[in-house]
């Protein structure tokens, strides 16, 4: 006994259109014929290397050159299934040729119809004339006002001569002897189409290319696609602190930007688009711990001066504060601009890094070194050195040995000097020879005396020193005798 096999070979019944239905569908298109110049809104069936095939709604599909459907940057904007608006250039049994505008393939007698149906036509700019341009359209001379040639201001009309564009016929009179055309209206329509395509494929957070169009003190305006422009605030142009946008971009620069926010304004019926250039790259603070550590000595640029110090950029987008107290070992700093200037390159030492609050403390004086370090080795006792008188006081003379190292020659040492009158005649800025009498590195003090101290005074000081020691010894002996009597 054999198993029975159904007529469908095991497959379920699939409802398919009948021959009658297919014929009816085909027959319905037979009566729909297209004439040259007709406008077609059809669905893209397929996209080839050089041509695009479109459903014309008739029994014949249409074909358009792929190059006609690219934007000004040469980018093809469509995909299968998109609806496109085109015009019939020619139709025959072999197929329907479509185009975005009537061109040389059309006929001159179609121009009047094109003006009534607002069908784009192709024309070549032949010369500049008063108020605009002379344009050749299918052998007819037409006039395009300068204001209607482009959506932007035209600085040099000569640049358009010899180029071919698509135009709309805005006036057709006297059998074609008076033809006025506009490219601006057509550009605005194309721009609106490109705007829709752009917003269909992007969203907030996306990174897109753009071109800088204009710079203002507060930021840069960037064109994302024809008719779509956004603004990157100066704080979003770079991780570094900027005074003006020109420091990082110029008009005409191609840049990548992040779409931060897209807002629609009901009042002006426009879109406000906020952009960021810096957010297309990593935040330098994210890798800071791998680049710097406390104690590092680095070179930085002074980017801002304040009453309490200076901010120094040690890497793009990373700056730290040099407090006014960390600017100099050698002098008391009252104003940061007395030590550094904006845009100056300086050496700094990293004192601390706070990743949570994104703060870095820096020191200029630590980078220069403390002049008192090792001072007792550098200036030995009884050595004779050269110094500059800084200031005269009743109690002595302040004499500078080197930047940040100043000592005192007491009045008593001046009086005991063999040439005391020479010291009394000194003025601030004068050079003087002195002898190192004492050095205290911890207290940051140096005491000077005269290299030629009076011999009598030296013996007197020595005797007084011995006398004190002797009295001290006799006192000790008397004290011991008194204790024995007890």
C-alpha cells in the first residue's frame, strides 16, 4: 500500500493572482500614455551603476541617468522604493527617458508648456548682461536676473559663464522672444527636498560632516547640507580655552560635528540646531591619569590671568592654576601679570591633581627651584663675596647675593668695620664686598660682616667671649663650695 501524495507536493495552498487579474493590471496601464514634457512621480524600482529605473505608472518603466540624482557634493541620495519627481524627455516603444529637467533632447515648442506647468528646463549661461545673465535654452535666448541665479549673494558673475543649470520659466511672451527664467526658485525646491532627506536619516547625538560658513565672536555657523545650518558655540569648538573661533576654524573648513540638539521654533518656523566640534574627539581629562602625575615638570601656555593667579594649559583642554603664592621664591608677588603674560610658555610643576573636580594645582617657583636650597654649602663661612645693596635701614644693610637670596649686615658690624664710612656712603644698587659671618638655611638667613674688621674689635670680642667663659667657671666653683658647706 502506498502513501497518497497531494497535488501540491506537500505544500499548502498559496493564493496567487489569477491570469485574469494580471491581465487586468497590465491592461489598466495600456491606456496611460505619457507625452514629452509630462511630469512623473514614480517609485524607484532598481539602481544600476549609471542608471536608475523608475515605475512610471504605465506599461513602460522609465530610466534616468544616475548622475542627475546626486547632490552638489556628488552624493547619491536615494534608495529603491523612494519616490522621485521627474519629467519625460522622450518616450517610445523602447522605453521612457526621464530627466530632472527638459534638455536638448526636448523640443523648442515645449517651452511654453514648460512655463505653464513649471517644468524645469536646462540652459547654458552665455554672457553677463545688465541686471543679470543671458541664458541659451533649447536655442532660445532667455534672461535670468542676477537675484534669481542663486540662493546666495553673487560676488563674481563671470564665474557662471559657460556653466549649464536647470531653470524654471517664469515668463514666456511674444512666442518665445521674451523669456525670463529663475534658478533660485528651483534651488529652493531642491534644498527643501534635501532638508527632508537629511532629517529623515539623522538624529540628535549623530556625528555628521559640515562646512564652516561664518564666524561670530560667540561661535561658528556650519552648513550640514544645503539649507541646513547649525551653530557650534565657542565653548564647543575645542577642549582648549578659546578667546575667538578663528583660533581653530576658518570659513570654508570641512569639519565633523556632533548634533547636540534640534529644536523647532513655532514663531519663526525654523530649526535651531546646536552643534559640537570638540565632542567628536575624546575628553582629554579621560586619559589624564595616564599622561601626568604629581611632581611632573611640564611646559604649558598661560591662557588666563586672574587676581589670584594664572591658568596654564598643560595639554589641549587641560589647564591648571598657578596660585599667586606659587609664582616666585625670590619676591613677593602682588599681581600675576608681574611674573607671567598671557600666551607665554612657562615651566610648571604639578603639585596636585583632583580628577573628581577636574582641578590641577601648579607651581612656577618649584620649577625654577628654591635658591636657598644648599645655600650653606654654596656660601661658606668667612668667604668673601660680592653683593648688591638692596635697602638701607637703621639696624643695618640688606645686601642681595643672587635672585631670592638676601642677607643682612648688622649696624654693629658696620661700626666695627675698618672702612665703616665706605659702607655708610653706599646707595641702593651699589656693589659691595662682604664676608659671610653666619648662614641659617632653615631660617633663610645670612649675616654679613666686613672683610677688613678692626683688629682691636676682634680681640675685644674674643676677650669678652673669654671673660664670659671665666666668670661662668668661677661661678660654678663658688656654687659647688656653698653646697659643700651645707
